[in-house]
């Protein structure tokens, strides 16, 4: 059964854990095993709420082996990809390699990539296209820093990032795309955006996608919120009409906490 947090659309709730540069490949396997056991003990129904993890590249082969060997219903993906297919790009990872490892998703334009690695909107647009080209669904991350939030221009700023990221996509791609709104001031700070802030931005993103690709397409695109999500604030954010899931950083490193976030969402569905 496909469910929705809001009942209005056919969007399957999506809870994703971004491990960032944490967990070597041995630790990563243990974390994923514990998560799978916890969700299995809780009788989590993966057909109601999709679960994905974004481990470091070096963990992906181990994650693939565990997911296949134990027949886990957990999706996984890379935290970045190259805009190029192959060649002399030392240190970069092709979308083709991610596809070959069974990655369903890839993060594109996480704020830590935008700020620490200076990734431009043009590069990120090329990465979004590279992901689609290689059969991996991009999770395009957008969001404003504190100064922009305080200046009150956060919606315009975030929509500019969105427009640049999705330029040149077709409607099918826009429907498959996942967009994560992650206000930079709320990442790893303990400052969580209020549910109404998450809703304000997700509604604006959906409206913009509607302008660009048509309302029917925009009604299919899943929009996530990320930034200091914990089990005790997840449910309130997920109640919002345009928020279809969560991109969780720190709390995804604790299997019990992350499982609770996944289960909070599934309680909401049956409210
Ligand atoms: O950046 C994030 C997820 O991609 C959010 O991180 P935190 O949940 O640790 O704030």
C-alpha cells in the first residue's frame, strides 16, 4: 500500500540517514545491521515508509553485500557523484559506479559540498543530470544560511538554488527527483526549523516545481526536511502537508534513534 503523510497525494514517505564522514566500513555494517534488527523487531512495514542510508563511499560495497545477503528492504546511496562519466578526475566517483553498486539514490549539493567544496549551481545541475543519466535518483539539497534567513530572503534564495539544480530536466525526471530542504543554520546545531518553516519552504518548492513542470508533476516530487531532526521533533514536521520525509544527519548514527524517527512517521500515517 502506498501511503502519504497528508493523504492528498500518492507520495511515499521517505526517511533518509546521511552518515556524512562517519562510520568506516566495519562500523557501517554494524550500524546497518542494528538498524535492520530494530526495525524488524518493531515490525516496520517498509512498503509504508521508505528507508535509505547514505554511507561514505568506502562502505557502499559492504552495505550492498549486507542488503543483498539479508534481503533488507533498505535503500542506499552515495553522498556525492562526479558530473563526469569517467576519466582523469582523481578522487571522484562516477554515477555509473554507484549504479553498479546498487545505489538507488545519490545526494547532490549538500550544503557541506556547497560550502566546503565550493560546488556551484552549474556543477550541481550537471551532477543532477549525471545521476539521471546513470540511473540513480538525485536527492538535490537546497537551503539558506543564517544571514539570509535573518534578512528574510530565504525563500528566494532557496528557489534560486532549486531552479539552477533542475534546469533542463524533463517532467518525468522532475517527478522522480527528491528535493531536501536543509537550512544551513539548522544543520548539526540543535536548532531545528519549526514545522511551519519546513512547510513554508516545501510549499514554495512545490509551487515552483509546478510552475516549471506542471502541477501534476510537482504533486509527485518528494520533498524532505533536514536539520537537527530527532525522534522527538520528527512527527510534528512530518505532519506538514508538503513535507514528505526527512534527511537525518547525526541522529541516523544511532540505530535506535533513527528507527524511532522511521516509526514516528509510520504512526502518523495511521493517525
Ligand atoms: O545535514 C543534515 C543531513 O544531510 C542534517 O544533519 P543533522 O541532522 O546532524 O543536523
